[in-house]
């Protein structure tokens, strides 16, 4: 089967490691392009990945939040599930680092 991403390589069946949020979820069947390394998981593997990610409580950590104003500064609310995942506590020091005009990285010091 020809790769739909680069149109030159061929997909090969491989077993690959799948990581999610820095955790090794497992080894799954995938199609990997011999050219550009584009990786596709077939539905059976995708279902297994989703089930395992959910079982570990890693699903749905990406959340929408709003910016509010506190004095002259702005405040961003971090949902509890995300705070728990990061073991982030009140009063903890963090480093705010802009990646570009639309992304802000928070590094837990
Ligand atoms: Zn390709």
C-alpha cells in the first residue's frame, strides 16, 4: 500500500512503541511508511490504545480554560485532573516560557 502522506514510500506492518504524555502505553501493530516514516494505527490498535490511555486516567487531560484577571496580572485556571496528573500544588514554583505567539509552556520547577 502506497503512503498517502509522501506518495512515494510503501506502508510496512510493524510493531511500534506508543507513548502518550511521556508514558509508554505499549507496543501496537502499525503501518509505517518506508519513506517518510508516517505511522498509521489500524482501528483494532487504535481501540486498544484508547482503552489503555483511559485506564491510566490520561484521557481528557487536554482542557479548555479561561484567562481571568487578578490585580494587574492574569490568571489561568488549571483543571484538577491536570493538576493531579502533574502533581501540581498551590504555592509551587513554575517557569512560564512562551514557545511562540500562541503557545505557552509551563515548566514545574
Ligand atoms: Zn510516506
